[in-house]
């Protein structure tokens, strides 16, 4: 274990800053959505409160910009389309341009040119729209729409600069479709579909450039690999435990660590995927069962797991 957060929370964001600290923002608390934020210091293992966001948020995204600021977007409750910036030097949040449409449970991806692409999510309905944030101007502009409306999907930046979006839920069905965003054209194209429909799954970029998608609701503990060169998916080893609302972290040794989540019960188990063998092996369990938590890889290679819930929000944190 390491020091506990000041506020119990789940469905928050956790962002590693340039100085190595981890910024945790918002989420669901014991009785309401939160606007509070706090910082974890890996050197001391302690948490300190920092400036609060202007808006309560849950299901938002947080992205580190090239200038070191952190952009938080959406998730501010029904009808909120705001975004704001955290300045690590001052600990203060300032409003920036509004996104065109309110959304939560969307994805945010940092493109090679420094822009932030947000895609999908939900508001009063399920969204297929996408937009780009320009850090130089602090403004958003609409870009091409996905072919399918989706939330609870994943978005991964590929080596060629394209963004791969996989799965999700559209209000009726879990999805197995995948599509690619081309930053040069602003358009989306369909790519190969996954073998399994899934949402609340995870996606990890491996050192060999393949994308590992793991488990999820409807995923039943299965895993598969996307090959950007062919646009095809191939199955790989199943997880030892089916899980969703879990986290995955790519370790410095190239293994992928899957932690916690749910599958009808709250989980504290963890397991490692070995890209060389295509298999998962069980590793040490967390001290606490949790889902909707967050995991951050620290500069020292350790993984910090924060918050989550197991019937109630948790303020605990632990290191792997």
C-alpha cells in the first residue's frame, strides 16, 4: 500500500505529469460528482490537495499537452460541454474553449501534431461525432464523424499516426466494429472487425506495434490482437479471469498488467500478458477489490492504482 487519497472516488482520471507526480481529478464521490483534484508524489508516497476544477466531472478525459498543461474535457454532468486546463506550476485551473457538444465516456487521444482528438461518448444520446482541440488557440473544431455511434470504446494511437477505435456500446448493442482516423484527411475508415463484441474493454499498444484488446463486458475474458499492417484481428490467449471496468498498463519489460475490475463480483486479482508467448499468468493480487479505478505507470516503473469502488468509493491507493 501507499498513502491514501484525501477523497474517495471512482471513475476519475489519473495523469502523470512531467515532474513525475500523478494528478487525480474528479470522479464520483460518496454522495456526488467531484471537482476536487489531488497530487501523488512518488518520492514521498503522499497525496496533497491541489486546485479544484471549475466544474464537477465524471466520465471526463484528461490529456497532457506538449506545454505541460493538462486538458480536461466533458463529463461535467448533463448538458455540460466545458473544458479546462490545469497548470502544474500554479496548481490552478482555467477555462478553455468549449467542445461543440456535451459528452461523457468519450475517448481523448493525443495526435502527433499535438492536437487532442475526442470521439464518441454520450450526452442525450450516443455520439459518432469527433472534434479536435488546438492547444495554440484553445479552440475546438469539428472533424470527420465515425461510422458508428459508440461509448465505452477504446482509442489507440498507432505508430503511423492513425487512431484505432474499437468496440463500445451504442445503446442497443455491444459492438465488434473498429475504425481508423486519419489525421491528415480528418476522415474515418472501417478496418477489420474484432472476433468478439465488447465494451468496457481495454486496449494496449505492444512493443511490436500490435494492439492487444482484452476482455470487457461481453468479452468474457477473451483477448485478441490487431495488426495495423493487415487490418486484421487474431485471437490470443484468454485471461485467467474475465473482467471489465479493469485497467491495463504496459510495463517497462513489455509485459501488460491487467488489474481488478468486475465480472459480477468485485476483483482484486491481477495478471500479466506476455507478447512473446501470447499467454496470461497470474501475479500478486491487490490488497483491495476495486473497479472503475485508474492505473498509472510511474517513472520508476512501478504501477500506481488509485481509487475505484467495491460497493462504495475508495480512497486507497497501492503500488505494484
